[in-house]
């Protein structure tokens, strides 16, 4: 009877050790997911900021191209309507 009790204790000790290892692995996996989640948010925010900067730059570029295409007569009309723009 003592032998079976000893075997049960050894098995339970082995199981608790395995359980600890599994708990550590799950904990490490969750930490990895949290780190990756933070990276995804950082990339997403960076992408949105880059998109906004690109849109603003495209707007000003298109505006300057439109100004360059205006004829001399249109430039004079604009200057007379709104005053001389600097």
C-alpha cells in the first residue's frame, strides 16, 4: 500500500511540474500576443499619420500646379479681386 501511495505522490508531483511548465508557456504566449498587439497599433497609427501627411502634401502640390497653369489674365483678375497676394 505504501508503494502505491508513493507512486501516486510521484505522479502528482510530476503532473504539477508539467502543469507549471504549461502555465509558463501560456503566460509567455500571452505576453507575446500583447507585444504584437502593441506593434500592430503602432503600425496602424503610423500608417494613418503617413496617409494624412500624404494627402496634405498632395493638396498643396495640386494647388501650386493649378496656380502655375493660370493665364496672366486670370492672375490679374485674382489680384484685383482679392488684393495682391504675397
